[in-house]
């Protein structure tokens, strides 16, 4: 069973480019180094559009819900603290855990 960990982040537009670069070069590679996820996908929301914020979704795929639970208990607190230290006042995030029921190609 594939489990998904999805993070949605609103970033103030004036900090969006800096945040995106940091996510691509630092944060997502650090998450992937934990060895609990199969892959990660980073997307920018184009519609609906906001004048103040850019919204991004990061979706991490894992082999099990247990892998996500290990990530959330053992790795996520420090990684989120690092993110919040740099971008906390410019971002607003929400996290979800999902179970993949069926994939269509």
C-alpha cells in the first residue's frame, strides 16, 4: 500500500522565490535523506491565484503509513523547526496523510 504525506504551504509572494529555492536545494533533499519516502513532487498552485501568496504542494510517497509515522515522530519536528526559523513568519502550512486507493495512467 502506498501512503502519501502532503504538505500545502502558502508563501508571501515577496519571499516565494527564496523559499522555493531553499525547498528545492535544502529542505526536500533533507527529507528524502531520511530514507522513508519513495519520491517527492513539488507543485505550484496556478488556480485559484492570490495577490498576496503563492501556494505550493509537496507530496511525498511512502511504502506504508508506518514510514510516515516514523518520519513525523523522528524527523519532522527538527526539519519543521529549521523551516520555521527561516520562513515561519512568511508562510502558513497544512499537512495531510493520505492512503492511495488506486492509480490511473
